[in-house]
């Protein structure tokens, strides 16, 4: 009853307004209705949009973490494989290179040993190999077999001289091998010489 009386009073007041005042009140009512209905809808839509953006950012971060974890696992596996190579004592370099050259069909020239070096608890053995008047295909196969062996052996130097037309070259290779020095946690016949402190792990060629 009270609500009906209030409504009648509002209606009577509206009827007493002139035409211009009625238009203003009607416009005010429309604006009020838009605010009452539209504002909550806008706030809800905005909140949903922000939530979707936040979820997208979280998904991107998770994807980045997944890729980083896969990369880390790959590097850890590569590092473990590298460390396993250093668990074996290297063979005499001259014999090893001759065997690999024979498999690659390469005729060697000279194999000249160079002085051993103490590096981070390892003895670095190195030789200089000359391959005269050869084609590059065999040299590439030889280098690949050396680098891909399961032994701590690597190519440290490559010099190629193209002395004549065609596929004929004079090639010089530096080949190194690492052996744990005596007293450094492994077996080795070389006298242990203390080397300057370096980061942990095997040395680079």
C-alpha cells in the first residue's frame, strides 16, 4: 500500500512537469537504466577478459618452462656422455690415428708427437699429423671418426693448403687426447703436475 502511494506521488509529480522537464526526467531515467544494467555487465566482461589474459600468460610461462626443462635435460645428457668419454684411458695417439685413417682410406704422412701438458688434473697428449696430396672427402671422414669416438680424443687444429687444381690438398691436423694424471682419481702413467685452478670437469681441447 505504501509502495502504491509512493508510486502515485511520483506519477502525480511527473504529470505536473512541463514538456521540457518531462524530457529531461525521461533522459535521466534512460541514463540511470544504462548505468544500472550496463555497468555490472562491463565490469563482468572486463574481469573475464583479464582472467583470460592472465591464464594465457600462465600458459605461456608453463610452455617456456617445459621447453627450458627439455633443453636442460638434453644438455645434461650431453654432459654426461662427455664425462663418460673421460672415464677411459686414451690409446696411443699414433696408433689410434693410423687405425682411423686406414678405415677412412687416407694415407698419412708424418705423425709428430708434441710435449705433454698438465691441464686441470689431466695430462694433455697431442700430435701433429700431416696428410699430403689428399682429397677432402677422406679427411672429413677421418675427422668425423676421431670426433665421434667414445674416447677422450678431439681435433684441436686444422690447416688446409690447396696447392694444385682439383681435389688435392695438403692437410695438417692437430689431435689431442686427455688422460687422468696420476693421483687425480684415475689411473695414469704420467707424473702428476699441479695445474692452475679451473672450473670442474674435463678440459676443452
